[in-house]
C-alpha cells in the first residue's frame, strides 16, 4: 500500500509541477482551446470565405474580388494566432519561459500584420484607376513587387527586433559587403536601371511586337528586373538583358498607326512617255479611290518617275494603309501588286529585269 501511496503522491506532484511551471491541467486546457480555434479556422475557410467569394463574384467591382482573394491567407492564419495567444494566457509560465512565450505571441501578431499589408498592396491599386494611366501596367507591376519586397524586409526586421536582434548593425555589415558585390555586379545594376527606364518611358509593354536591329525581333512576353523575355517568330524564347534596350533604338512595331508600302517598280526603256503617264495616273487613281489607303497630310502618297537605272526606268510608289493589322496589310499589298501588274500590262508596257547588251565591233 505504501508503494501505491508513494506513486499517487509522485503522480500528483508531477501533475501539479508540470512543465516549466505549468501543470498538466493548464496544458490540457490550452491544447483544447488551440484545437477549438483550429476547428474555427476550418469553418471560416469553408463557409465564411467561400460565401464571401461567391458574393463578391456577383459584383462588377474588381477591388472586392482582389481583396478577398489576397486576404484569404491572413484570414486563415488569424484564428491560429488568436488560439495560441488565448491558450498561452491560461498557462502560468514563470521566468524566462514567460518571456519566450510572450515573444512568440508578439512575433506571430507582427507576421500577421505585415502579411496582411503585403497581401492588400495589389488590391489597393484597383481603387486608383489613374495609376495605370500615369504609369504603364508593367511599371505598376514592378512597383508592386518592389513594395512587397520592402514590406517583407520591414516585417523581418520587426520580428528580429522582438527577439532583441538589432537590424541596423547587420545592415551596416552588409553595406561593406554590398560595396564589394556592387563592384563585381555592375552589369546587374546596369540592367536593373535600364529595366526601370524601359518601364518609365513606356518603350514597350507585354504583348508588343518590337524590333532591335541586330539583336532581336519578336513579341514581348515578360519584362523582368534584369531582363526581358521575347518570343521570336520561330516560337523560340529569347531572354535579352535590359541594357540592350537602353543602348539601342527600339522600334515598337505594334504602335504603328498606318503601315507603309514603299516600292520601286522597274519598266523597260522602250516604254513611251504616254505609257509612263498613263501607268502613273492609273496607279494613283487606284490608291486614292480605294478604301484600303489613308490619304492625308500626315500620310502623303507618291507615285512618280524616280530615276533612270542601268536596265530600267524606275517608278516610285509610296502609300499608307488604313489598317494597323499586319495580316490585313499583307492582303492590301497583294491587291496593290496585282493591280499594278494589270495596269502595266493593259498599257502595253513590260517590267524590266537586269540585262546586259554586248556589241561586237567588226574590223
């Protein structure tokens, strides 16, 4: 009996002593509270958030959709933070353990706050529609990413400060290291600055067809901090450093208002003056009366005898199409080519081709 009594006394003593001054009754209660909040988290995720998503999906406002989508993670994390805080409040820690638990609670709340700020940065841009008009969409995305990185940095610094780790000496130490890195990474910073200039100056955006002589031609798929991804017309992917766009002329073909047709047609030397005039006038009449071409002061057309070449009389044709679609432009060019050939043949003239005449002198 003494053995059982001793075991009972020892069991009760350990039960009361518990762990770090917290008895097992308090530990059990804390676990039950935490499990309750985990269950509450599941209910919030399954019912409240889902119904909220269905409700905002019916509205025409993009802000509420983006806000609900972005805050989903922090909202799910909130019951966990609250559960740990309330559960720890029912446990009487002593000494250093109490300070440690308090720091954990402070850290979790700090993470929750900065996570929420990080997530709602992007939805806030929907409230200010003029931002995208002042900045390009790609620059706006770049600014959002930069702000998110800063928020993560400040959140990390605030969390470290709770644990007594000062961020200032670390930054000072990294500053010396950064100088050494910067000297060896000049190209990286050059590309970063060039990327910012590309976005600020709105040279091109995602989806634009651009041409950089001797470097690249294709469709812009992504504009990054250091480089830009371009899909070439053979469907291969090219990653070009942003400095290439800062140091070279970039032709944004997508921004073409009116596609130009600029041709030299060659006629034989036996073409008469009358034939030349008729061909010129009929081509001009076709261009000025067709709905395919834009005739204005800013898009002047020209059909003129240009020069006498070695094997031909050259006629210059220049005009601008109304369409800014590349595929339709090809069709307009095709129709013009057929019409020019028909006009030349109808007037009894012929196209010239390079030729050489050899005269043999008899002795």
